[in-house]
C-alpha cells in the first residue's frame, strides 16, 4: 500500500514494488535531501515487511545492495532490523532455487539450469535475449540422490522433482521436445 500525491491509498503489485525499490536504491546519493532518503527507506520497508510470501532472491539482492553498496543513509536500529530480515530471507533463498527449463522466445534455443528462480531471467547463449524459465523443478535433496545412486527406494517425501509456478502441470513447455517420443 502507498499514498498518492492526493493522499489516496493505493496498492502496488509486488513485482512493481520490487522494481521501484531497486531503481530507488540504485539512484540514491549521499547528498540527496533527507526527504529522499526517507522515501527510499519507506520503499525498502515495503519490500521487507509488506510484500507477501516469496520473491526471496530478489528481496535479498535489493536489501543487500541498500545496506552495502548504495549511498542510502539508514539509522543504526533500522539497519539492524534490515540485517535480521536479510538473514531470514537468505534461508528462504535456498528453498526457492530450482532446476529450470528455458526456451528462448526470440530464437527458440533451449537450455537447462540448476540455478533457476521463478522471477530471475537468464540470457540465451545463442542470441543474447533474456528469458524466464517455462518450468522449474525442485532440486533433489542429498538423501534422495544418495538413495537413487544406491538403487534404494527413495523416501516418499523426497520422490521426484515437483513442478512449480510458471509451468504447465502436465509438464509440457513451449515448442517441440528434442527427446524421444512416447
């Protein structure tokens, strides 16, 4: 939620708020007026406390940039609060990462990546355009991998990669598959 110039209360989509926070954090300078620093701090407050569940990797990147490399003036107590939330977010980043399947919208090139996040684009190696994954599967746990390698049955709670947001539940992505047919 935020207030417009006419003091009307509005709601902003999480992705838009993250974009706004990132651009404000990158643009702030030490000699900007205090009111500008307060505005950027309020925007950070929004991504730290108001954005619903998710967007962990992006939130970590923005808050880390705000605390370390931007020229934002933040009080000591506020900095401590952000640092505590940053640690909490970093725990979630580990869980958010997945195995992504990509297909370039420009050239049709396909690739896989073990470092995929739903909201983070990767660059096509053939044409250079950025694309989001069309499917993300959960990473295999160490226990599940060891059981699979030994030929033992995989514990029920660790079976097979599950598909996450942005993917077709039937496992069909865009374009043709290069694998063997059914």
